[in-house]
């Protein structure tokens, strides 16, 4: 469940911006033959603009229809809200939860520790920490991660700091007992080389087969093939962050004929100029 290629699922919307549950099922049909688990209701799933009711319903629906393990997004900058979402995810049948570090209120190291400990004491499924300083304004340093790893049920981290030295230090200190997953598609291969276990991926929504091929090449010892696939995928990695995630990935799915819909405000649709750049990358990979 905590290894390989794990897409951070898009939440498709209808024209009225209601959640498109049938669209979720169609997207799962497209990618599940290649991936190892799925993450609903994370950043890519626009959790920030889902109501609590919608957030829970998305997790419940994915747990009902997914054929692969579900790691549910359940983070919040409020510990009480994170605990509520984590409990609901567990009740829905999620195999694990992923909790982003609290954003905006910027807790210190002690606050982070108590945040995760409070949730861990109330649920019985594993917890992944999600470190993404560009979104949250705080960074979980190796010292903090080492302390979080001492909490029962905190089993790993989605690392999206972009700091390879930090990732290497976490793996050096904690070894195979603690799961490190890349939270950045571009960093997947370098993190695998350092001892990471896989990736929670935006690109896997669009190119799950190629992402899986890169991972399997590395796991089989064919590092040269993995490197070739990394460079083949690089233009896609870049294009999917040509604007704020998930704006580009939703447009990519739309161009591919898969359910996506426009993002909810305050995010807006990808511009025509950027859409043309994205389209050329998708064409080059024969995805459209």
C-alpha cells in the first residue's frame, strides 16, 4: 500500500461545480490497472474547497469503488477537524490517512508533534505525514520527522519539500522502518535512489502506465531504463505545474477526454496559452 505509484486523485466537478462521482469512477477505471493505491481528497483533489460533507462523501465513494488501497486525505490546520476527517475516513474503510502539516497558523515543533499524536491516539489505521512547505508555510525538518516517527501509527511521510538533502537525512536516520514517498513527480527517481518507496503523484492521473514503467524499471534494477523514462516524463512533470496544482492536471484530463471539470474558485481554468503548451506535451507522449 505504501510503495510504488500512488495517484493523488483529481476531484472532477460537473458544470454546476457539484462533485462528479461517476467521473471519479471513470478516472479510477483509467488508472487503477497500473497504480498501487490511491489518495482521494488531497491537495490535487481540491480538499481546500470541498465542504466537510463533500470531503467525507468523496472518501466514502472512493472506498466503495476503488480496487486498490485507499489512503485518504484528512489533513487540516485545525487538529479537531483533522481528527474528525481521519475518523470519518477510517469508518469509510480507508486503509490509511494522509495528514498535511497544519497550514497558515504555523505550529512549532511541539505543536506539530501534539497535532499528529492527538489524531493517532483516536484512530487505528496508519498515518502518513504530508510535508509541503510551499503550500503550508512550515517545513518538517529531519529532527521533527524523527520525533513524529516515534508516534504509534505514524508510519511515513509524503515529502514535497524539494530538498533532497533533507530527504536523504530522514532516510539515513530512520531507514526502512519509516516510509518515505516522493510528493513531487520530478523527485521520484532521485528519492527512489536514496531509499524512498515510491511517489504520491499528480502525473499518475494522466500517465499512470509510464509512471509505473519507470518505477518497475528501477525496482528491477534497470536504472538506465528508469532514467530514460524519467527524462521522457520530465516535460509532463513541468507542464503539470505550469500553473497552480490542480489547474493543469484538470485541463490535461479534459484534453484526454476524461472527467475533470473546472477547478473551484479561487482557482480558475488554465489560460489558452498555457493550454497549448500542455497540449503539445500530451501529444508528444501520445496521450491525446
